[in-house]
C-alpha cells in the first residue's frame, strides 16, 4: 500500500533543489504520492525566517518568499510569492523541513533563539506534522569560504554535522542526512575533485573550463556579463545535477522508507551507471547515519 505525503520545506537554495527530481522518483513506486511545497529565499537563515515571520504577522501581504509546489501526480509546478505564515495556516502538512543557511550551519550559536521560535510556531499551526531537519553539506574544495575561514570541506562537514546533531538532540528531531550523503559520494567516487590555482581562470578562453569531475557540489559555466562579454561563472556551494539526483534519492528513501537502489528513474543528463552509483550513496547514507 502506498503512502501519500504533503511536505513543506521552509528553507533556501539548499532545499528547493530537491524538487528537480524527487517527484519523478516518487512516481516509480505505485501508490506513493507527493505534494512538495518549497518556501524559498536564497541564503535564508533561521534569523531571517523568524524576522520574516514577524513581519508577515504584522502585514499579511508581506511576500518575500518564492513558493514552488511540485505534485508527483501531475508534475505541474505552480510558482508564486508568499510567506511562511500563510502556508502554515492554509493546509495540513505531514512533514515540515527546516535547515540553517549553509554558511552559518557550522555554528550552533547562530541557530538560536530563532530556530526555537520558528519551531514553536510550526507546532502551533501544524501540531500533526513531523518537523524534520535537512542536514546541509560542505562546499567544494575550491570555495572562497575556505580561504576566508581557514577550513577545508572536511572540517566544514565535521562542524556542521556536530551543530546539526546538537540541534536535533535538543528537539528530538530526525534528520535527512544530505551532508553525509555528499561526503559518502566524495569518499566512494573513483575520480576525486582536483583543486586548482585560481589564477588559471584568468587564462582560460571560451569554451574551456577547469576539470570538475569527482564532486556532486559545484559547477563552472560560461555566461555573459553586463558588458556582453563571456566570463566564467563559478558556483562552489550548490549541488550540481549529480548532487540534485543524489539529494532526491536520499529524500525519497527517507520519506517513504524505500531502498534508494530500487528507484528506476534516471535523469536525462545522468548516465545509467552514474545514477546507480548515486543511489548507492544515498542508501549507504541512510543506513550508516546515526540519528
């Protein structure tokens, strides 16, 4: 017998990306259905979520969020502007996911008191819903964040993992171990991401790019600047398409209690063998992660 879930994500760019492939994966299992609502502002922290909640309480028309809704049955994707308050009051959810902004995820002191207040409001309006934490991930090795902080991506993961576990323990919440799944994929990948001298970016000409195999985080691409010239755009923080597939497989396994290796959906631009590898990483993360 299948499971029908209504899930609300109060998050940022590290949550909305799961909607790219998750609905298609849910469709692989007859009887399973998903309505997935993303309440999104890029880089949104617990502090900003809470301040926005207070603003919308005073002004219901305040709409700083992009609201995206995926339906696994129709695969339609309505998008509009809104706020967390109206979503919490509009319908009943089975699960509400929350997470800290990635940059602040390494420091539990930044979570509070805002996460506490947000959780209280979720429980007030959605007493039947399970609140679940999505553990975010560490950046790719070439991220400017590491030059600024003296960390590397292993240290970043260790710190965010410690902070999220403390957070989960304080509230008795389960966690979707996306960050751990990313670490698993890095460990098991035959090809490892090779860092590079940043100065090489100034020497490359279109369409050449640095090597970027071996990580599910990060992406290089060429795009035009304001003057109409082609420049290299470097994203070292967000999941690339392989990472989005990994994240979706992990969520599918977590939400529905299924084996990610049984997911038959393969994204159009991901090879069959690579998709199997990513599903295996999702399964390993679910089996090994200590809640």
